[in-house]
């Protein structure tokens, strides 16, 4: 019996799902972040290995698909492949994590927008996959938790100087990091004093909390980031010729269960740029999509797997 494991890894956590080629669900596993641009190659490999072994109950998989955030350039899979293959003792396929979301959505023409620690945008039409190049904060789409945290810090520092409306973000962020004033906060943002992933994990939830309490500064940050992601996604789908009325599936913690302000801003901005259809039926979660991506790469029949994965969610 072939043992296949799909992995969906990001800047916060890594999930793995083990299946038999026949469609039987064998187990699930979870570990910490596996974005090599955040935790390094060794950290990414360790997280994937931990999640895979938990899902497979310690058995060696025949093949693994690692769909990981941070795999952005053609050379990135090569940075990870040898170490992962050695750590797992398996055939390994490595791709950006947006591939997991794309394979999770049925249909010939679909768009996908994911927003968690970072943000990603991609589409599939007539068998061709296209996605927005996301190498860093300059080239990639804004709207993930890291971007929310960055703009929340900016809003807090500006408000402390009277250059933005008063917001509780200032006092709460200063208390969060044990800093005396906005000058110390500004200095802390230089270099590696406040690692971007740490800021994202701590400040973005704080911003969501204050927005829910009615803080206008926090709401402004969330609205701006949601609208920016929706605007860029809609323009991309239109420019790339995605058929009007095609569904745009949403993935990631911010779009699936994030702050209402953020999700409303995203939806409005997306609709202004692209005539998206209703959410696709039969969509699976991203880790199930990683399994289907693996089936495609390994030449395994996908339909029995898709049916089994649908029953898993029922």
C-alpha cells in the first residue's frame, strides 16, 4: 500500500495529511512554521519532518508533497529538496503553498487568494497556473498578518506624534514589547530587534482585538489591508484573463475567520475589480489540496482521493 503525505506549511504552522493511494485517510500531523525565509532551511525541514512523522505514525512515506510558504523562486525547491529527501527517506515534491489551495478547488477556471501570516494570489484556467510573484515585501501582495502588523506599528507611532488620530494601538503595542515610548518602538523596528514573524504573531491579533472594540486606528489598518489585497487580486484576475464569473476561493486564517472589517474590505475591493462568481462547491482545505497536488505529480488517480477527502470533511 503506497503511503502519500501532503504538507501545507506556512509562517505560523505546518500541517500534514497521510493517505493511501486507494483513498484511505491514515493520519494527520502538525508542527511549527516551515517558511525557510523565516525559520531557515534547517527549521523548515525539521517542521515538515515532525508533521509528516506525526501524520504517518512514524512510517516512511513513499512520497511527500511539501507545499510551503517562501518557495518563491525557481531555485528555492533546490535549497530544500536534498535535506528534505534525506530527512524523510521519500520522494519529495516541493512547491509554493498556494499550489495546495489551487489543487483543493475543483473546476477548470478558478482564482485563489490566501491570507495568513503572508498573502498569496493565484489562478488556474485551461490547465495553466499563474500566480503573483511574491519574493519580498516589495513584490508580493500586501494583506497578510505581517503587513497588518507593520501598518499597525506605523499607525501607533504616527498617533503618538499627533500625525494620525489617537488609537489604543500605541499604548497596547508599547506594553506588549515593554517599551517606554514611540521613539523606543521606532528604534526597535530597525534591524532584527523585532523579527517580522514575531511582530505578525503578536501585533496582528492585537489589532483585530482593538478593531472589534471600535478603535478607529485599528479598524483603519484592517480596512486598508483587506482592501489592498482585494484590489490587487481583482486586477490580477482581470489582467490574466480569468473568465468573469469564475469562483475565487479564499484560504488562510484572515479570510476564513478573520476580522469582519478586513473581510468586508477585501470582498468589496475584489468585486470592484473582478466579477467573481459564488464560492466554489466541493472545495477542500489546503492540506487536502497538497495531497491532490502530490497525486498529480505521482500519477495517482485523483478522483478516489478527492472523494475520500470530501468524506473526511463531512
